[in-house]
C-alpha cells in the first residue's frame, strides 16, 4: 500500500505488463529466427543463468512447501480447497517468485536461440504460454495452481 492506502501491484504483474512482455518475447523469437543472429558468449551466460535458476528453484521449493504446510498442516482437503484463494499472507511470495521465474525462462530461451540452436515450435509455444499460466496463478492464488506450481518447479532443477 502507498501513503493514500491504495494497493500497489508488484512490478511487471499487471495484465498490460503480461501482454507487453509476451509480445516482446514473441517478436524477439521472430527476429532471432529471421536473422540467424548468434552471440558467442551466449552459452556461458546460459550456463550461469541455468545453474542460478536451479539453485533458486531449490530454495523456492523448500519455501513454498513450508508455506503450504502452514495452511494445510494435517487437515483433510475439501473439494472447495482447490478453487478458493489461499491465504495471501502465506502464499503471496511463492506465487510472485514463480511468476518472475517464468520471465527468467524467456531470457533462457533467447540465449538458446543466440547459441544457434534451432528451437522446436512446441518448445517455443510452451515457453511463451507459461507466463500466462503463472500470471493466472498469481491473480487467483488457488490450491490447484499452487500444486501445479510445486509439481513444475522440480522439473527445472
């Protein structure tokens, strides 16, 4: 909240930011495919970002599991638990970190393209759409989104 009591969204989390970032990413893919531009340092930077992302995902997974445990410690789940919003005070940082990690994946894909590796269309569509799912998870904060997020993170480690 600011001084006037207005809620301020974290940077890059508005719908217009989502659309803008995704459009820039799509245009970058077309540009890199069309020009065949390569950068010889891209593989070194990709190695660094991938290892940093893996370490961050390990920390994130521990945090996200402990946050979920605070909400559902040994309680049986009800069907409504999967569609009702989770408590914001517990899960807000986990959803936000997951959303930002998907922007990181955009950078990773650009680095792969700059290495001269041909990108399969499925891989490109997958990376382009994940930010939208992460944004939905961030906006609605449901248990089903949280569980998807937890299942997705170890794949990236």
